C-alpha cells in the first residue's frame, strides 16, 4: 500500500499485497515465497518502538535499510556466505504483471534471497559497554557473563568485541543467553563458528564505518542454513536478514563521541525519546507522531546511508 505523506509528498510503503504466497509479515518486513527455494523480502516504512508498530510510516526508511544491507552483503561477499541474490527487481524473475502493478512498492526496498532455515540464536556483538550491557556491568561487573575490567565508563570502548548471543523471540524482547546455552540450541561446533564469524564481520564493518565517521557500538546478526545440505560435514552458514543497519545496530557519530554518558544516535532513538517525553504507556495503540519527529527520523536514516555508502539514497 503506497501512501503520500501530506507534509512532504514523499511516497511511503506501509504494507504490501502481492499476488504471491505470504510467508510472514513482521514489524518492518513483508516476506513472500518465490518458488520453492527463494524469498522476496520487502522492507516497508513501518517503524516500531517498545515492541509496538507506530501508525506513521517513516519516509525513505525501508529503502535505507534495504540498501544498507545490500551494501554490506556485497562488501562481505569474500568474508561470509549470504542469502542475497539481487535487489534489482528486473532480475528477480517475477511475473511481468507484478512488476507492472507493484514496481513502486518494490523498487529500492526489496531483495530476492535464498530460502534458509534460520538458526534459533541472535548473534549479538558488542564493542562498547552501552544499553542493557551497561546496566548488566553496573550490577555484576560483567556483560552477559563476560568479565570486564573495573572502572569502565558508560559507552566506553571494550578492550575487544564480545559475543553475547540471545534467543529469538516471536513476541517481546529477545533474551540474553550465555555461550553454553547457545551451544545447546545449535550445537557447539556451529555456535563456535557463529561466534567467530560474527566478531569477524563486526570488526570489519566497524573499521569501515569508523572511516566514514560512524561508530558501531553493537549489532546483531542472523544466520541460516540450507536444509538440503544438512548432511554435509561442515554445514554452510549463510548471513541472512539485515546487516549493520540503524535498526539492527547502535550507530553513533564519531565526531561527537565521548565516553561517560549516552551518545547521540543515527536511529529511531529520536522517536523513542519523543514517546518517553509524552509519557506514552508503551501499549498499543501507539500515538500519532508529529511531522517534525517523522522528518527528523527520516533525515537521520538518510544521513547514515550517505555517510556509509557515499551518496544520497535513491531508487535501484
């Protein structure tokens, strides 16, 4: 469903209705089956805060998230296997009728991917002590079981990145677990590969982002496997979902960084701050957002894209 926002006449996509089998509709993404072994993932402009989807779409958000992920998938091609096949809708093999009728909802915000079986573990990597990690550190001197040096400041860079897996919950927040619990869920050999690969991707991404003026404080990755290769000795792990985006990561402006307090961010924290200011009870239905909050949030998403990729966000 395309909609034009009155305050700036930018077309947004709130929800799609394609004549394809709908696999799922998440808080942000609509997923369709394309044949037996492929998925079409469409990143809408929906935004959730405190686990509730807000009524206002954010212009450009879906295209930014989709194209940032595509940028990283391409950049990491020699580092890790991934599920992305193409983001060019003309190369997806979709029926001409879908291209004619839904090009506006697909172009720039969709990707055709290999279908995988997602592993039941969120692969979180933390490079700084922030968010729930900071609260954990204050309480225990550790983050998710990782003992850390005494005297760290809020948002201080860690001596080295740490792997802090979490469960994948269908509703509510994911739950932090230790490495042993992750190994129980996916097997020790795969858990060790997830840890090694996640830290490697984080470090390479963080180094690049820092060169573009962005600090990646923490992030989460998801991996999947192809079911029909399960019998192989070393099961290929594919990086899936979204990668190092403002929604899956904590992005800070490098030139404003100073340990000891919360940092400004390039993400939906702008919306969270507004909702906290108006003392919303964090239960559905969510309140309408003012035009200035929507525009400020949209601008933050576009800014992070331009910094990372080196050009303005556009259609593909």
